[in-house]
DNA sequence: GTAACTGCAAAATATTTGCATCCTT
DNA sequence: AAGGATGCAAATATTTTGCAGTTAC
C-alpha cells in the first residue's frame, strides 16, 4: 500500500468521523468513488462502480446519510435522475450549493464549478430569496477540445 | 356553456392542432389543467386532478407528447420529481426555458417567472454555454403575505 | 456491550411496453 | 378508411420498510 493510498484512507475516515458516521466498508468505498470523480454521480453509476459488493439498499441509505450530513449535495436536473456531488464546505443540515453546475451535452457529465458563484437575481417585489442554483447546459472543456 | 368556457375550448384545440396533435379528451383535459394552474405540476398531481377518468399510462404519454411538441417544459429540481410547466414561446424541439423558476419552501409550489430571464454568467475559459437555467428557493408572494 | 449499520426479503411506487380496440381526421 | 391514441395487462425499474444478524466503537 503506497503512501498516497494510505493518506487517502485517513482522509476518508476523517470525513466520516467528523460527521459522526461510523467508518464502514460501504461508506469508505462510496466516498472514495466520489473523491475519485470530479463529476456528479447518480445512484445507478455508484452502484455500478461499487460492484456486487454492496446491497442496493445500502447505497440508498449511504447516499441519504451523506446528504444529510453535508458530505454530498443533490444537483438539480430536468430528468428524474438524482445526481450527487461532493460538497466543498457543507455542514450537517446546511449545504453550500450556491455554485454553478454545468451539464455537458456531449459527454453527459455534470460538473460542479465550485468557483463560479450564483449571481444575485433581481426578482419582482414580494419574493424572499433564500438560495440561487444555476444549471448551465453546454459543452465542457474536454469535449470542446 | 358560457362564452369564456367556449373560447377556452377553442384555444386548447388550437394549441394542439398547431403541434399536429389530434384533439382528444385526455389531451384537452390535461392541457386545461395546465392552463388553470400557474405553477408547475408533477405527473402525480396531474393524475390526481384528472380524476379516475384517464389511465395512468395515458398521462405519461400525454406529458411526453406535450414536452416533445413544446407545449410544456420540464423544470429542474433536486428531488426525483419531474415537474412541468406551460411553455410561453416554445416550438417543437425547441424550448425557451431560460427564465427563472422559483420554488417556494412554504407552499411547495414551483412557479415560472417568465419575465425574469437568466443572467449571463462568465465561465472559465473553454466552456461553450448553450443554456442557463436558474432555480431559486425562497418564499413566494402569497406565502410571504 | 450497545448502538449503529448492513443484507435480505418483501412491499410499495413508478415507469415502460405490447397489443387489441376505439377515436380523430 | 387509416393512422394515431387509448386502455388494459403485464413486464421492468425504482425506492422504501422491517427485521434479524453483524460490525464499529
């Protein structure tokens, strides 16, 4: 086991412990999948990558726990396919998801642009704005070449 | 049958014919539900409002046809619940859905703010932007009072 | 040891498909 | 009359729930 791998193990355990989640095989595995993928993942793609090793129900419960504890956040989309991505600075019960999400029409990946914050948008009188999420469709850097 | 009702009937038939959809009971009913509701609707709420009169499968196929023909558009959300709203100026195969959508955390309604257009957002070099969708969470006018 | 987590079975829900019949044009 | 739309039945797929056994702490 190389040093890089070991430090990743430690990092994963820390993320879980900080949220009061016990460190189990399935959680380590699913979290490592997120850490290895910069793009957003669906339940289906996680189940596939995790292999036969984990029960489908465990994947559902793990994603739910991760979302509640602020490890991942759900990303808006127009289909019925819930996507999740790693949170940068989320806490339990509080998601900092006000950055832009980019959906590439070529490769189909959804990417968090953590550094691009949502703009403030002037609404008509009478609305209280709590959170602005932006979903941009287009062609990503890799696909545009 | 009053004049208002009659003109609505005519309006509905025109919308369907313009898209080369034959004018059937289920399509008239579902389209009338959309016309009567300013907020976005899920498959479930449409099925409920249509009553026992129509088969569940017909509702699926009707919504799919409406979306393809540009009568309604799907609205992004973070749950797994597809929402649809009437298009203002959509054509077959081309949705003008670049306006802001507002999700009220109090009443749960999703509202199209047709007059609030999506801002242009500067992205890092290398992305091609085709479409910007904005989803705002907050409290709507009715709930804020 | 105890509380939390997992896997299995099964239920509940949601969505899709094929086909015979009916309706719109 | 012909093609498209619907309803029904059934196949798939997705998500949730309960519970008994297992694991982390």
